[in-house]
C-alpha cells in the first residue's frame, strides 16, 4: 500500500512514524531542507512512554520531479488554510482510483480538497491522537485518543475499512462511522473548547480541565457551538459535549494544542475555521456566540501583534 502524507508538521510526522512500519509511506514537505533531513535521518518519534526512535521515510518536496498518480491514499494533515494546495498535490499524486483522507481541523476542508480531487475521492476523518512538534521532523506522541473515519457512499466504505485495518495494525485506535457532518462537528466542538483558550493561557490541555475559571470559559464556548450545531440539525455522536471535551483534555493532558503551537511559533492559526466559523454560522442562524467570537478575536490579535510581543 502506497501512502503519501501531505503535511510534515506534528500530526503528519506522528502518523508517518506510526504507519511507516506497516505501509510504504512518503511525506510531502513544502521545504526541500526538511525533506532532505527526513530522508537522511527519518522522523524522530518520542513515544508516550518516553522512548525515542528514528523512523525512516521517503519524502517528496516538488511536484515537478515527483512520480505522479502512484499513491493509493493521500492523508492530509496540513493546516486548514493550506487545504487548496493540499488538494492540488493530492490530485497530482493519487492513482485514478485513489482516495484522499482529511484529518484537518475545522470546517470547509472537505469542500476545498474536493474541488481538486473530486467530491467522491475525499473522505472525512478526525483524530484525537495528540502530537507536539519538538523541532523540524521531531514529534512527541502526547496522547492516544481514538480516530474515526466517515465514508460517504459504498466506494468510500471499502476504502475506510482498508485504512481502519491498517491504522489499527499500526496502533492507531480507529473506528468507522456513518455521518461525515456529525464527525466534523464532533471534532470542531472539541477544538472550539480547547485550542484558542490553551493558546491564550499558554498552557497544555490538562491545565484547562484542572482550573475552574478555564472550565467555565470552555463550558460557554462549547455550549454555544452545540447550539449552532442544533440550529444546523446536526446530531452529535456524544450525549454530553462538555464532559467529552474535558475527557479529551485529560487524555491529552501533556499536549500543546495546535493553536498554542502556532502562536508560540508565530505561525498562522486555524482560528477562522474553528471558533471563527462557529461565530459566523451563529450569526447566520441567529444563535448568539459571544465567547467564540471573543476567543477568535483574541487569537487574531495575538497573531497581529506577534512581532511586538514582550515575552
């Protein structure tokens, strides 16, 4: 099985390190320097138990020199704002019958990628695996939550079962679900509760669950997101959303949320497709979202003033 992972950040390196012993894995990297480093050294992977090893992988950094239409699956782990580029790359690298799987955060990824690979060839997935980027091509496995795949139609179902089997063999606990929209929103609500607040407070996930003031803010952000989901007639796969978000915090207590990692690196965040998307949909459907709006604005302010930060 030939798999290309598009995006060599924390999640891409985590999945690359875990899957490479069980499939032929290549990482698509934007930067040739990183691609060369990974080819020579491999991914430096720090397991949950603290053990460290180097996992060899193949790399691609330039479509002009890459062998095209030769991959069975493209697993997309880029930031949401790179979704269009990821779709173009996936279209160029996938076999005619190949499938793209998005594990990205936020709303709109399926549509952006589908514009290039075709709606029938983009499958939705979410993961509660937690990864912290330590350095270029170095990742710490910070939590082992469940991964879900949501095929649309029978053709995708066959692919989902193949991927779920591979993921489980590689130690990535994976299940197949039937409702892509519900799956997307189940992860969106978790991200809305955790990511922005973790970035603002500069704390790992577990600290949010342990502090009453943080829990209060999280509860309001989650409640607003649930109300927007209800306005859209989306049935969530869990009965107690805030309880579930707290459980994710506890399962990934040492992890630095992706938005926190972005803020610390002074990189663009995904806030517009997480809390920002909830705020926009809330306004459209007349659901008040003051906490999600404020969280989104605070992250935007942090991004805008990054070069003037005093600490």
